[in-house]
C-alpha cells in the first residue's frame, strides 16, 4: 500500500514555526491499528487522514497514542493540501468528523476554520493535580473538553514549567493556560496534553473553541488576534459566531512524500 503524506506547518506563514501536522489523503481506509501506527511513526502531535471527493471528505485525527475528536491545526493542514494539490480552484472544503461538519474557507492569505464553540463553565474546586501540575496557582479555572487555567499576565503563562506526570492523571484531554496578551495580541495561551502523548502542543486550534467564547465575552470584542506562546509559536485570527467559532491561520508545506508498506 502507498499513501501520500504531506508535512505542513499550520498557523504560521514561516517554515519551522506553527504546529506541524502530517496529512494523508486516502482512497481506501486502512484498519485502525494501521492508522495509529502511521501516526505513531510520524510522531507529530496529530496526523490527519481524510477520504472523499468534490470538496466533501471524512476526516480523522490521531496523536502518536490515540484518536481525538477534534483537531484544528491538522484540519487547516488538510484543507491546505486540498486547495494546493488536489482541487486548486476550490474556495471552500467540508470535512465530516466526530465533531460534526467542519468547513474551511479561503479568505485571502488565510484559511478559516468553522468549528463548534465549546464555552467553558466555571470550576470552583479545581483538582489538586491540576494546581500541582501547573506549579503556579491560576486566578481562576474553567472547564470544557479541557481545563482552562486563567492567569493575570502573559509573562506568567510563558514562565510556566508544568509537571507533566501530574497533568497526565487528569480526567480531561488537556490543559489550556491563558492570559491577556501584550502588544498586538488580545490573548495568549499554551496547551498541554501529556495523557494524549502530546506534552505541549505548539498551536492548538481546538483549544480556541473554548478560548474564543471566553475572551470574546470578557473583552467584549468580535475580532480577536491570538498567539500561542509555545517554543514554535503561532497566530490565530478568531471570531465568535454564536454556537460556532471562526479560526483563521496560514500554512506552509515542509515536505511531500508517501508512506509505503
């Protein structure tokens, strides 16, 4: 079997920044063990597999250790592959996923994801493992698919050195940490998911399904410029849309090849 593979840096316009994703367009679906083995071999935070035609595709995402229900950067990367290598005249593409229908639209230099909003709920009694794992007490904690720990300053978020063994024992997929941004950014964030095989994710589109509703309400803004303050870093252009969120970003190709087995 031979499966095309594209390595795309997402949420960036520069190579070696943003979040790298592997993208594998399929004619036929291999079994789940093979999908997971390919993702583990790629050893990136996510590998996206998709199959279909005419701008409508089924998509699945795998970390090195498990399948996940939603992934932003790998969806952005998959749309980049469709627009640049498969259907170059298309202006939008729809992916069918475990999280419903996800549309990606070209908007100038940006690719804009239409994702479900996941507004967080206040968590009055955060788990002890979360507080110990973060090492610095947040101002407040919220919860959706992930824990959301809110700090007062960008510098606090950047200085965090989490204890991954503590965070790995939590009952949520990951931990988002966030604070108001400095300079041009409305807010910054980082994302940790050690129990999914991703100690720190470089740029996490799905986390912004929670971050955008939170910050849009707090800042009373309809357009938000976000920065994920990982070592690689990445920019996200965000808008709340009621039960949905728009998350825009750029992408660049790193390499193109094939998996053969």
